[in-house]
C-alpha cells in the first residue's frame, strides 16, 4: 500500500535549511500526485490538531530563509504514551498516511514512537549539532560551522592586537562536531570536545609555550557539552597568567540564511523521504553517507551514538602548533 496524503513537521531546535527541507517535501509530494499537510509547532501541533493543507505557493520564497515556517516546539506532552497515541490518532483522523519529521535526536525518538504506533514515518536530520548517527552530516550543521568560523575570524583580529587568548563556546549539546569543524577551519590552537578527555593545565602550558615562541593570540574553542567557557578562561589565567576573554556564541549559530550545502542537502533529503514513503518504506531515518542517500531503521538510529571524527581531531592537533 502506498501513501496518498502525507504531512510534514519540524521539531526541536530549529536549524538553517529546515525551510528548504519543508519546501522539498511539499513540492516533491505534489509532483508525485500526493496531498500534503503542514503540522505547526512540531509534536505540539500534532496533539492539538494544528494541521494545515500546503500547496506549491505555500513554500515559495523560503529556500533562502533560516528558521522554519512551520515553527517548532519542545512538547512535553508528547513524551507520554498518551500524547504519542493522540498524535497518531489525529493523523489518522485527518486521513494522513505518512509523516516526515524534520528534527534532531529527540524528534527522532518521537518519530520512532509514532512508527511503532503504525504511522508510516520518515525522519530527516534537522539540527545544527551534527549528532545524528548514520548520516555524515545534518541539515544546518554547515551553516552553523560557517557562522562560528566567521566569528572566530573576527575575534582573531582583536586577540592578535592585544596578545590575548580567546575562549569561544559553541553549541552542539553532547556532540563536539561544531567545535571540531569550526576549530579546524579557523586554525584554533585548542579544541575541547566532550568526546575527548582534556587537561586544562596542559592547555595552559601549551599556550604559554606558544606565546613564548612568538604566537600573538590563542583561540580555544569549547563545545558546550565539554564545559563552561568562563571557567576555562578563569582556569587558564590562574595557571599561566594570560588574559583570556570569553565569547558565548549562543543562538546566533542557529539563525541566518542557510549555505548552499545545507539547501542542497535539505532539498535532496526532502525529496528522498517522499519517494521512500511512496515506495512503501517507513520507520526510517534518511541520511547521506559518502554522498549517497541512505535510509536506516530509525529505531537503530535512536539507539546508536555518533562518534567523533578522530582523524580530524588529530589533524587539528597537529596543525595547531
Ligand atoms: P531535538 O529534536 O532538536 O533533539 P528535543 O530533544 O527537544 O529536540 O526533542 C524535540 C521533541 O521531540 C521533544 O520536545 C518531544 O516532544 C519529542 N521527544 C523527545 N524525546 C522523546 C522521546 N523519548 N519520546 C517521544 N518524544 C520525544
Ligand atoms: O539542538 C540544537 C541546540 O541548539 C543545541 O546545540 C543546544 O544545546 C540547544 O539546542 C539549545 O536549546 P534552546 O534553543 O532550547 O535553548
């Protein structure tokens, strides 16, 4: 049995490229002769029946926009079996036989629950964190990393003038990828991620040695999951006396126009999810591995952990002397 009427929602923390993914789902569905609906505010809208028809024009002029036109939410009620059942019942009530969930790890847990309740579900990795396994990259990660790199470029100018150290805290929840990729791309001296243990006294010693051989600044990028930037800065100053200034980039990392990489990724994945539903597939997470579109059982994805790329981590270490 194939699908005739599908819905799409965005959930959890938004990410740049979610709009491009919604556009791709809607336009691909219509191209293939399906009816398509948008659920407002993620699982909150599912529970509260905020489900609206979408047409080709409803997704016009959004490919370049950050945020999500469907809006998003963190919905506590959906964490309960009753909330999940109500969500599934509401989809059936509206005659919807397929759902595309665009979100992060938590949203995938929700999609997995719906799938177990018999809803044909496809997950698309929409999060800046890049913390979803079985895909090389998530929608929004490329843009977030670009924002961090741009910020570090600016910090580097002023840090060099003053011969200071800069501690930059980035997002990523339990995942160090934003810190790792942005740190490597911006030539940071130190990258602190939750996946790799570190010793701040060693960091301070290395920084002192670097200043002694002529470095005029030092950039430390810390993933939020690895600790707090202010306490790192205090500890460095205490250890080697070098003035360290703190920048917490916060939600700036989640806004702004998506890069072409995120738009293309979102477009490919959105169209792929629709085609998979039409082919009868369900209960899957869509991703890209080595450039190829893939699906993996969503149950497997939510029970697996994304590993840090050790090769890139070691490379960043080697090049930061
Ligand atoms: P993200 O999807 O960005 O990781 P969250 O972790 O906040 O964001 O998850 C988004 C929403 O997904 C939650 O508010 C909740 O409604 C739903 N969700 C999260 N975890 C579960 C779970 N274990 N079971 C069912 N729904 C979940
Ligand atoms: O999952 C995306 C993310 O931006 C994480 O990097 C961060 O820890 C969290 O969401 C912040 O959540 P909120 O928007 O609720 O402050």
